[in-house]
C-alpha cells in the first residue's frame, strides 16, 4: 500500500493479555458511535483491537462492515497516533450510520490520542 498505510500483524492486539492490559486502566474516548479505550505501549507504533458485539450489529455482515471501517481508518491515521494500544468498541446505532459519519467519528478519536504524542 502507498505511504506505508498497511495493517500488518504487528499492528494488531492479539490475545487476552493484550486486551486485558488496555481494559485495566484505559484512557477513554467516547461518542455516540464508538468507544475507544487506549493505553500507552512501549512500542514506536500503535496497535488496534476490535470489540464489535452482536448487540451493536445483529448480522455478521454489519459487524464485519464496522470492523473494516475501523481498520481502514486506523491504517490511514496510524503514523500520527504514536505508541498506543487501542481497543475500539462499537455502540448501538453505529451499524445504521453511513461510512462518512463513522469515518469522521473515528478521525476525532484518533486525533485525541495523537495530541499527547505530538507534545512529547
């Protein structure tokens, strides 16, 4: 992909231990479509975990659409995010929204986590 905007294996949160670490003491960013929990990691790049439940989107097709949107948004913004482990959780009603609204929502979340990195 152009510009190094890939979603490689190293950019994923995998395993229970990684998710538990983020859920333990997170920095939280929330709006009506997504809740993003994040925690600084000791790595020079961010990692992403997804938690889109059946309560958020009844069909697998809708859940997978939300996951694709989150991954795509993360790919485009990961150079500016810095060393954070992020878990994105969908909220009820997100599946009914259009792609542009969801991308804008995610962009606001990524900016919140990019600010502290820019200051350091």
